[in-house]
């Protein structure tokens, strides 16, 4: 279970949000909504422990995440608005390295299967440099077919995806929640995702 | 005692306190400087080897002490700021840096002024002078890093880390420079304090050192007040302060 | 039970570390021009001095230790900007921060890769340049030893500066201002070792001190670099 209490975020000298809190339990989906610049991405980065909250605490299984990173991070998969791909590496190499860094020792075959699940197996051996925005996004998202972590934090996963890929991803997210996973997501698209319980958190400027 | 500490660690409560303390420290600085200069120039005896020129040590030595001491204090504030995420500590570190750099510069300039009559050269690669020069680089690096980062929180934390790295390195650098110095020169010249120093000389130096202390505290407090206003300009207490001032 | 758990942990640590190392070496291999730039910089800087000073062998050999060490130091420094900057802009740095292993541990793999790519070639090339400076054979050998012992410290200390200046305006110049003063001990002991052997003295003391510098930075620099990366990525 992930609990956020009384979070506040300051960027520069501007207060983006304060008193933000929620509880997310197994099978739960949390939409973080808000206009541009309301701090959605900052909130997600905070939940990953990349950004220190100005105020408030985040708990994973009742332990503070910043003191318990060793147990928290293996349970976390974060895909931010940056795809985390190296231009000089192929799609396959990129994905495999990301998965290994996250602690999943995947084989070539598994990696290829993940790429084909999101429909870009044919780009597997192309360097990321030549891929389009949507293709790069898909390589990054293919991670979701390799990870076993419980909590997924996704920043605008549907941006730059075509209709088919959007559907595949929505199905995958549904599966994850059905297996007792949790997802926190920001999105501007209206995509139906199945979950046991769906919450919405709206950030206002 | 404990409660007070935390109370004054918030900028809002520290601001007026600092304002009250500044005049006292400034007055002490002026008085001690007058006393120190009087002792150094009127009472202390003329050195039989170096003549009157030696009197520059009454500025040089305390300035050199301060330059090193302020760096350590700065690193201490920085460590507090990093460890406890205390805004005020980081602001103190930032406020101290320019003063430290000025004392370092003063030590360098007075050192070379002293060097000219003593060694016949404006600059000698003496271990102490070289270390002061490197210390100046460290101060400049700290200030440059802080000023080139826009986000104040990141600037504070990055600066603090650099100050800590610097303070670990200072002894190593000092040792290596001394080592280098003894290898490359016969080290016949010993810049530093004459072995048989008269009591009045020591007194003059101590008075000047105290004066520099008071000056540093006063100036650092002034600077930290400016930093507070700038950083917290969007908070209520600063706004209240500015409207109160106009009314 | 407990040992098995520890073993699994050790394996995970090793595998993540190797992943980072291999990735960075692979990237360097795909961008070979980057290695060449560092080397070329080293060669050109050290070739400028004879042109400015004159070809007299005695003068050249007396300035050689300092010049070669300064050139190696500058070459190491200009390559620092590549250490984290690309990872920072493309988001792979965030992945490293979110890896279950401690960041300081993974950072050592990145620094090692950087040293293998930018430091080691300079070490290997240095004796050739030393020949141009009319250095005697023993001095050449000591030059290689000193660079071998000292350049890791340069990469390690430099990593702190590179991490602190990530994404900052004018970071290239700023990194010089931050890092060069910290390089001074390595320069003094390194160049001192070569000079000592030129004067027929033992370079042992210098080399030991240089090794001590490297060991100390091996212990402290990754921690400082990791802390700096966390600050910069925020």
C-alpha cells in the first residue's frame, strides 16, 4: 500500500501544490489530473523519491520511502516523460539495459517478446536515433511487459501513441491491476482502464 | 535553549533578531579595529630586521586566519543545511562566502605587499601564499556554482556539498603544497611570524583578529538579511514587512 | 538461508554494476570519435609547449613532468562534461537513480568506464609524448606509473564536479573552476614523481602519496557524486 500524506511542492519560489494526500491499495488506479504546470510530473517524481517533498511524507507498506529505498525501489517502475533511451543503442539493447538496471535479468527472447507485445518488434535492431517519437515511447513502455514490480508510476504514457498501441497499453494496465498491482498515471487522453478501484486526484494551480 | 534554537532557525524570526544584532557587532568591529591599529602602529616596537614594513602582518596574519576559519564555518553551516534541510543554515553559508573570499584576497594582497620589501618580488611561490591562492579558487568556485543555479534549493544543496568536498580537500591541498614547496626551494625564507614575537605584537594581532571576527559577523548578518528578503519575497511576512515599512 | 540471501544480493549488485559498465563502454565504442577527441586534445596541448618555449632539450625535459601532467589533467577535465550530461538529458540517469542498488555503487562503474575511455589512452600515449620532451627511460616509466596511479583520482574527483554542474548554464567552464583546485594534490605528487626520477631520486614517496590520493577519492568521491546527482536531478 502506498500512502502519501500532506505533500507540498515548491519549484523555484513558487508553491505548486500543498496538502496533497491519498492512499492506494492493491488493484488501485490513481489518475493525477491538472492543467500544465500544476505539478503533476513533480508529484510523480516525488512519489518515486526523485524529488524531496517540501513537506509531508510518503509511505510504502507503512515505511517511509526515503528511509526504506532498498525495499521500495524494487517494487517500483517509473516511466517519466523522458524515455530513457540512448540514441546509439538499438531498441533491444536499450530495453534490456533498462530492465537489467531495474533488477530484471531478462534474456534477448523475453525482451523481443516485450517489444512485439507493443508492436515494434521490427524496430528491435534499429538504433533509437532513427525511431519516431511514438516508436521511442513504445520502446520505453515495453518495460511494462518485463517488470514484476507492483507499483507503476507513468507520466503521460499515452502521449504520442497511436490508437492500436493505446489499446494494447490500456489492456496491459488492466491486467496489472487485476493481478493486484497499482498504477499512478497522468494523462490528457480519455482512455478506459479496468481497475478494482479508480481514484482521481486533481491538482489546481 | 533547545526551543530557542529551533525558533530562531526560521527566517521569519531570525530576520528581526539579526537586525538587532548588527549594530552591536558593527560597533565592536570599529572599536576593536581602532584599538588593534593603535597597538599595531603606535605601541608595537619596530622590528630590528624588517623595520616598519613588518607591520603589515597585523593585517595579513589575521586576514589569513579568518579566510581559513570562515571556510570551515561555511562548511559547517552547509553541513547543517544538508543534514537537517534547514534553509537558514544554507543562507548563512551563502552569506559567509563573499566575506571569506575578501579576507583571502586581503591576505594575498598584503602578503605580496610584504613580499616586495622582504624578498624583492611581488609574488613568491611560498607555501602559505600558494595555499591562500587555492583557497581563493575554492571560494570563487563555491560562489560561481551557487550563482549559476537558478533554483534556490538546488543552489543551496549543491553549494553545501561543494563546501564539504572543499573542506575535506583543504588539508590535503595544504599538505601537498607544503611538500611541493620544500622540494622546490631550499626554504630559507620562512614567511610567518617571527619566532621572538613581542607581547605587544601578539596583542595587536589578536585585537585585529577579533575586529575581523566582529566585522565578519556583522557583514554576514547583513547579507543573510538581504538573502532572506530575496528568497522569501512571496511569503506573507516579507510582504507585511514591506507594507509596514511604508505605512 | 542468510548466506543465500546475501549471495543473491551480491549477484544483483554485480550484475547491475556490470550492466552500467558494459553500457558505457558500448556507447563509447559506438562513438569512437569521443575517445579520439580527448587524446587529440592531450597531444595538441603538450605539443604547443615546445613551440612556445623552444626546442632546447634540457629546458624541455625539465618542464616535461609538469607540462605532461597538466595536459593530462586538462584532457581529463574536458571529457568530464560527457560523464553524466547525456544520461541526464535522455532520462537514463533517472533510471540509475531508481535502480535498487545504491547510486554510489553504480556511479563507480560509470567512473571506471570513463577512466577506461578517457584516462587509460592518455596514460598509454604519454610515454610517446615524453619522448618528444627528451625524457630519459626511467623517467618515462615513472611517468606512466604516476599517470596510472593518479588519473583514477582525476576521474573520481571530476565526477563530483560533473554531477554538481549537470544542466547548469555554462557548465563546461564552471566544472573547470570547481575541479581544477581539487586536482592540485594529484598534480603535485604526479609531476613530482617524474621530476624526482629525473634527478636520480626515488619516486617512491610521491607515488605512494598519489596512490593514497586515489584510494581516498575512491572511498569518498562516489558518495559525494551520488549525493550531487540526487541534488541535480531534483
